[in-house]
C-alpha cells in the first residue's frame, strides 16, 4: 500500500507539472495566436506568454511578417501571337489572421494560381514590344487584381515584380538585328547632324569674319574720308584766311591803279609762259593797254621835264588813267 500511494502521488505530481506546462504557450513577436476550444475559434492572443486549457484548447500561430510567393514560369501568348515565358514574384502580408486561417485552405497555392491566370490575361492583351517595355504597368495591374482578390483571405498584396519576359530564340535574334540596325541608323544620323552643325558653324564663322572685315573697311574708309574732308576744310580755311589777309593788306596799302595794271600784266605774262596753246584775253585788255601806254608816256614826260626844269621846282605829273575794274565774278 505505501508503494501504491507513493506511485499515485508521483503520478499526480507529474500530471500536474505536465498540465501546467501544457497550459503555457508563448507567441513570438511577429506572430498572432488563434485559440480554439474543441476545434471552435475562441479568441486571438497577442505575442507573449498566454495560458490555455490543456486538452480542451489549442493555439495556432499565424506569421504576420511579409511573405513572398514565387510564381512559376509559364508560356503566355501575346496579342501579336508571340509565345513568351513569363514569371513573377508576389509579396504579401497578413492583415487578419482569422480570415487567413479559416477562409483559405492553402494560401500559397491559391495565390500562385491566381497570379498565373491574371498574368496570362494581362500579358495576352499586349503586343510583344509593349510587354517588354511595360513591366511597371503589368506589375501595377497584377498587384491591384491580386490585392482585391485576396482581401477576403485576410492578406494584403504589397507589390508584384515581373522577373523576366523571355521571347523565343528566333524572335530574340530578330530583335537583336533590329536593335543593331536601329543603332547604326542613329549613328549615321548623329554623324550627319554633327557634320551639318559643323558646316553651319563654319559658315557662320566665315560670315561673321566677312562682316567684321567689311565693317572694318567701311570704318577705315569713313575715317579716311573724314580726315580728307578735315584736311580740305583746313586748307580751305587757310587759303581763305590768306586771301582775307592779302585783301586786307591791299586795302590797307591803298594801291594805285597803275600798280594794279602792272600786276595784271605780270599775271598775263605768267599765263602766256604756260603750255596752253590758246590764251583767252579778258575784255578789259584795251583798257589795260591804255593804262600801260599812259604809264609809258608818264615816264617819258617825267624824264623830259626833269632835264629841262630847274632843280627845286615841282613837276606836274598828269594823273594816270583809271583802269576799268573787271566785272564781279570774273
């Protein structure tokens, strides 16, 4: 009996410790705990130390971190009947652990199939060139579709990324040839534009040089003309002042008509000594010759009177004939 009592006590102690440890459940920081009583949802517990009723209650942990679903590669026919291989990855996070646990049996499989079918529909509405250059558009549309569809599963699709869109090898080679031809065309166009720009710049440089040279020549001609005009004006002013001074000196000296006649004859002699074959005599030449004759008679009479008259007596000299003045403007 004592041995049986000891065995019962030990058994009860072990069961007590087991029940205590079985009732203690620890939920990690990134998890939520779903408590079920005899298979029925009871409550959601937060991270930390939680207690349940052993054998009657169970706790299911749901990871609340962001997860990734790899969508397997699949063949998709584009709008222009080109078969391409497309694969993608889907990033999601749980927003309601109750819906994620009870509304879908296998979320990973469901999300993968949903992504594949909608990816096939989206890429099938695009042509090959559009599909290759519209990754962002495909990502946005697929994310929106998956987010709306998985909302009742208690998840939120964070983003969708297309990993690759791979055309067949023959199409890829044709695209490479097209790209090479396009690049060669761009190179030729760029080279032609460079030569055109260079020719334009050279022509503009030559034009600017010619304009500057023409402006310099025009400025030089203008300055030479101004200097010539200034020189002529200076010479004219000098001659005018000289004529004015001579005219003033003649008037201040009050010359007689005889002196004027003599100067006139000297001027005629200078004209006659020139190389001209014709000499135009002024109309007043008869008056000038008369004055010359009077001057000759004057000197003759003066000599006779001087010889016959006694010294000290005044000599009567007849006034010289007045030479007619040339008309104004001659």
